[in-house]
C-alpha cells in the first residue's frame, strides 16, 4: 500500500491571511466585554492586519527587482550578491522582508534598489516613526517621548537613547536647512515691490514686530550658555483679547546659541522667509540690551523702537523700594503715579521726581542708574503714541517665546546638553513650532477611499 506524500505548504494570499486574523480575533474576544477591552482588541487586530498588508506589499515589490546586475558609479557593474533580510520598526510594528543586495567587486560599493525605491535610509525605523519622534521629541523629554510613543502605539517600542539619537539627527537636518536659508538670505535684500495682495486692496505697507531676548541653557560641562531668541510677526496678526494682552495668529521664531552674529543671520533669514519688504515698517521691542541695539543698527537702522515697558517699570520700582521700603504702601502709592506718567510718555517728569528724592549710598546709585537708563532710551518711551497706533509696549511675547522655546524643554530637572545636542534640539523645536515640519519631513500623500459601511 502506497503512502501519500505530505503536500507542499501553500502560500496564503493576503486576503486569506487577513480573514484568518479576523477569525482568530473573533475567537479570542468574548461576546460580553467592556468597550475599553473591545477597543484595545480592535487596535491589536488593526495592527496585525496592517503588518500583514505591509509585509505582503514589500514582498511584492522585492519580487519585482529581477535584474542580475546594475551599473555602478565607478563605471563597473554591481552584481546580485544575495537576498538580504531586513527588519524595520514601523508604525504598525516590526516588519521583516528580504530584498536583493548588489555589490561591485571593483570599488566595493553596494546597493539595495528596493530600499532606494522605498525611500528607506540606513536606520531601522521608518519615516513615519521618525516623524512621530520629531514631533514628540520637540515638545517633551526623550524619555517621556519613548513612554508616550509606547502608550499611544504599542507597536513602537524605543528606548530614550534611541529616541534621542533619532531626534537629534532630525534636528541636525533642520539646522542644515536653516543654514542654507541663512546663506541664501545673506545675499538677498528686502524686496522693494509692495505685497501683491496689498496692492490689490490699496492697503498701506505692513508693520512687522520684531522682539529679541536671551535665556541661559545648561551644558554638560557645568557651564551655562545664553541662547538668543527672536520673534517676528505682522502687527495685523496680533489680536487684542483683553487690555494690553494679545494673541499672535502668525509668528516665526528663531534661536541661536553660538553668538550674536549667527543670531543676526538667522533673524535676517526669517525676515526674508516671512516676506518682509523694504517698504514695510519694522518695529523693534526689547529691553535695551546693547546687543539688541547693535542688531537693530546692523539689520534695520530705520526701525521704530519700543523699550519694554515692564523692564522700565522694574528700574523705577527698584528706586521706590530703596526709598520707601520694599513692598510698602508708600512705595506702591508713589509708583502708581509714576507708572501712569510713563504710560503717558512723560518720562522726563518721572526723571525729575527721581532726582528730587533724597537718597544716599547704594540707593542714590540705583536712582542715578535709572535716570541714565531712561534718558539714554528716551526716544523709545512714547508709550501713549505706541498704544494709539495699536503697538505692544511689553515684551511678554518674546519672554513667553524664550520660556516656551528653551526653558520648558531644555531646562528640566537634571538636563545638561552638549553644544551639538542643544543646537540640534533648538533647530528641531523651531522647525516644529514654526509649523515647518511638513517641509522638512513631508507626510505621505497617499489617501485611500473606503466604501461606506452600508455598501459592504
């Protein structure tokens, strides 16, 4: 009696695999379950189906590579060496595939055509995972990013160190794009033609608000280094939501650790990118620091200047505390009048009152410094006029930018940075907050259409 041979295993089609996965899912999900458990089970099913679909498509594309030899850049030929396996971390979990590997014996160069067609670099993570890491890593610590990714998508399991490496690589990519923009902007003056859309409606040139400040970040060698921050926005994109408090609908940020000269280059590049024209009116709001004055003189000497009102008030408050006692009712009463006079632009009257105070020693020195400060910046103290023109008088926007851009991300407990790591993170953070990540890491364009459930 002859014995039948075992039939060869038949490769299941993608549809069959998906049907089998759904059947296995139905068998494991009890008929009575909570919505939370059902939702979790459905996510696991979706991940499994997605893994099957991606693996099948990769196998199909790998089979389409039928060449035995390819031209090499050295002029020789790259020959098929072997079928090489690879595993990637994807948004749907680990996916493995086998693809042809070509090698040139003459020069030693190798090539994997399928990886090139897929747009997959040498990293073992896909573009989708990289983009998620960039978005999360720009906002929260690398450890928190790894935790959030695992919670939001159990298919993506990465360590904090892996997240850091990927995020800093994207940051370096963003920094390279910034540098290219800086080099192009260095040869680009402000356009002389008016804005096309303004010409159509006959509107006046736009007013642009430029704010600058600095904040220190900790380095691994135990030192602290100042990061200079810039903020640029059109006046017509600032909406007043309450007295002396506005919301910016459109804004661009920049940050530079490596000196004021490079900061100025970045700021100029932002002006060019924003479309600021030579006919527009720049308005610079700052605290009177020398580097800000020098930046204005170099980049836009004809800008309208505003000295931060709250910084001015701090100077005067120091004198009030020295004369009347810190926190005293007399100091508050005296300051109330002086603040009203400052907002009216009557800075000379405030200086006269300061000089009339009978002070000695350190208190007199504080008073004299305040008078000199006000006198030196007298052309920037016309607060009544600024407010009448709809301009901000306080630098809350740039202070908020320094805090949001640098402090909340780079100065958390225990954080210390290398200069390379800090520069990469600042570039990434600016890219994400300026809503330019889609340009740096373009999202997939493929959009699928599905039948309505009633048609199934």
